[in-house]
């Protein structure tokens, strides 16, 4: 059964990014908000974002609200953040597979990849 999962790590602090809001959109003629979740103490969400028949082929976007998390992290940051929201657009070609979209963040950079 296919599923979509994510997690977020704060590479500047060397810990999971707990309490980070994430929105999942299905992209088409207009974006459709599918789900809003918040990361737990392990930087993960409590279950798959989508799974089974709900995971269909197509284009999606995850919007990570990194700025709110970074402001709460205690780091010394300017009023205008370099990174506030981080949108990651990706495609699901084989809905029967596991798609994992991790995010590694710091106040001045981020990276992602298709994980397992």
C-alpha cells in the first residue's frame, strides 16, 4: 500500500524540528488543501499524510512553515527571515510506492530528497 510521509530535522540545532506546521496541497487547475499537520517531538507527523486509495498519481506541494518554528527555536534571527515558508513541489508517479519527503532546515538553508 502506498503512502506519503515526511519529517523535519533542524540541522543548526542538531535536533528534530518539533511543532512545525506543514500543509499538503494537491496541485491541479487550482491548489487543493488536503491536510494540515504539525510535527511531533521526533520531527515527524503521527501518521502518513496520505495512504492507500487517498494517494493518487499527480503533483503535490508540501508547505513547511519553517519561520514560525525558527522564531520559537531561540536562535538569534533578524526580523525579516531569510526562510519563512518552504514550498516543496513533487510528483507521485507510482501511488503504490512509499514516498518520503524529509526536510533538513537551518535559518539560512534547507535540503530535501526522496527518502525511504
